[in-house]
C-alpha cells in the first residue's frame, strides 16, 4: 500500500516474483529461480493466516468472533491475540484491536465505507478488557469488535518468512503492501505521501531486515481528515503524521507493523518518545505539515539513501530533514 519494493534485487534477473491478492492487498513473493516453487507454499501459509485474522471473510475466525461473539481459534489466531495484548501494553493502549467497533462497526473501512456521526462515535465501545481468549477459543463482550489490521499483514510476513527460511531461502523478498521482509540487501523506495512520486530510496545495509510503513492517505472517507488510523483514546482519526516507516533487524514485521500503527495515532511528543525507546529501529517520519524526521539508526540500516527534495517547491512547503527530537 505504501512501501514499494523496486525489484528488490542486486541483479534484477536473479529473482522471480509471484503476486496474489490476499489479506486485502497485493502480496508479492520474489525468490531465486531454484526456490520459486516455494512461493506456492508461502501463499498457502498466508491463506492460513488470513483465515484466522480476517474480519472480512465469513469463514475466518475473527469474522466469526465479531459476528457470533465467539469462535474456536487456531494457533495463528491465538498467537496474534497474545501479541496484540503485548502491543497494547507496550504502547500504553494506543494499539488496541478493539478499535474494530469503530473501524469495522461504524466506518466500515474496506467495505461500503461511511462517515459515522459524533453521537455514534461517543457510544462506540473500545475496551481491550472486553476481549477474552485462551488457546482454544476467543469471545467478546457486547459492543466489542476486533480489527487486527494494525498488525495482521506484518504477522503474515513473519509466517511466510518463517516457512521460507525453513526451506533454506537466503535471498528474496516477501511484501504485503507496506510490510516487507528482505532476505538479502534489497533495494527499496518509499512513496511520498503528498504525491505519486518517491520520497526516498535506498539499499538495505544488511540482510534479514524488516520494514513497515503506516500512513493516513490511502484509506479514508471523504478526505484524509477521516482516515482509518483511529486513536482508540479519542475515537478520532489521527492528523499529525502522513506516514511513518520503521526498519529493523531485531524486531519482527508484526512488531513493526503494530508499533507504526500505534505511533501514528499518538500525540506528537508521545510518538517521538516511544520511537526513541525502540533500540535498533530506524525511523523515517513525515508529518502532515510536511516535515521529515529520521534518526541515526535509519542511516545505519540503509546505504546509498536518496531523499528526493528537488522540484518539490510547487508541491509542498520547505522540507525539513532533521534528527528526531
């Protein structure tokens, strides 16, 4: 959706890319010729994850939880719920999968989207304590709906990568929209949230790097003021950050996906404090007032980075490049 892999290659003819529509996005798996048959197994693994976490597919477990108030759950769904509970605590409640009462129950993002009234929002229940689960089943209290979109794609990447590594893959790229894993030192580009151009591109400095981007400019109702990144504490769409990209070799894609989502809805000061607490994570943050922030960890995780600032005067105010405060 936001983060693009431009071939993901050191030599473009070394990898073969296969793409399917899955988990609400385009999923691309690029592997060497002698490993390309493993793409089929990786897509099958991702389908298993989707059948656990999807809130759209009537046969998926999260869909069943939302509509029937309970469901038996798979190992994947249980693990994703455990992780979501950890992310809830890590982010002091800014990552909360019970935001589904708003994103799914009111806005209907991903379906026939609508703009809810202030009264509807005021009565929407967002409360992680309203979710209950064990290894066998999960159930929710009245008024609760789940939305694992803030970490689901990253979790899917992790599971596909896990399978491919077990099969001996050492070069390749798994990409679910803005959640990407590079087995090797692949080449990447980040979309400018204010245009169709690129904001930056670079090579990974090392292999086995995870990347996640969260932004407010692809899913919204009427305009970006009513985007899908909802602050669970205020029940309003975030308006501070246009995009947040995280890179790391130490955190999983699910981690980065969740932390990028949570940071996006935090007040600015809290967001930067949280980002600085994540050791080994590189950041490229673009605010809605068109300023760019990056940290030293980003520089250490990338090489040959180019920020495309030329010819931007007509499109935006002066771009500021600075270290995160």
